[in-house]
C-alpha cells in the first residue's frame, strides 16, 4: 500500500482538500506528485547524518512527531509553520521546495501555487505518520515490504521494493543513484544562478 492511500484512509487528504478548497481527487493527485520528494528528503537526511534510521527517528520526534498528523486532521485551520520547518530540515532551502512544486505541477497538471500550499501540509502528514509508525513498531513492520521496520517502510514507500509504482522521485533521479533529492537540489541551484 502506498503512503498516499494510507493518508487518504486516515482522512489526511480529505482534511487537506477541505482546507485548501480543492477536490479530494486534486488533493490525491498533488500528494502522489509531492510525497516521493518528501520521503526522498527524509531518506537523504538519514543517509547524510550517518545515523541511519535511528537518527531519522530522532529527527521525526524533533520535528513534532505524531502531533503533526493530528494538527492536519484536526478541525481547526492548520498552522503550516511546522510543515515549513520540516521542509527546511529535509530540503535545506525554499528553492528546493519551489523546484519540487514546479516538478510536481508538471507531473500532476495542478497549479504550482496550489502545490506550494500542499507541500507543508503533506510534510506534516508524512512526518506525523512516520513518527506514529515508528512508535507503533509492529505496525510499521506489517506495512513494510520486508518487515524491516521504518527502513523497510521508507524503502517501500519510496518505490524501492514491494512493487510500489514509480513516483516523482524515481522520475527525477537523473543520475540513477536511487535518490532524486540530490538531482532536485542541483536543479534548484541552477535556477538560482
């Protein structure tokens, strides 16, 4: 099962659609285009910190943990500042976020301005979900393709195993190293020059 399906089942995409004034189909299309880059950002963080998945678990907690998911699912308007903090941590700059939104617009056909509004909310949903799965342990193993906890879950959600459909991350993996984020960051750097 892909994370966008899980977020839809939990009511995350419906909450986001309602708050942004778009259809659930548009929210789902935006999520499918944006989530691979968010997950790629988390994977890159885990690799670059050299602390692996334990460090990633700590990062999820620092960023707000499962409470981020609850904020988006709640009835009150979502304060996206926490989502912007998540994006700053995993992408490093607003330029990368803009590039991710532009690429997702090309894939989904949605307006880049709408995708820029979706990005912090999705970052909160994904961070909160991953944090809750890490806490649930056994549930994460059930969801992961190989039963390998958060690592298997991230790998499966990124389309690396388990037959998940290739997403934006694999389409943007220009140098074939398995991680699109470095390519996205290079693109953002070229745009800034």
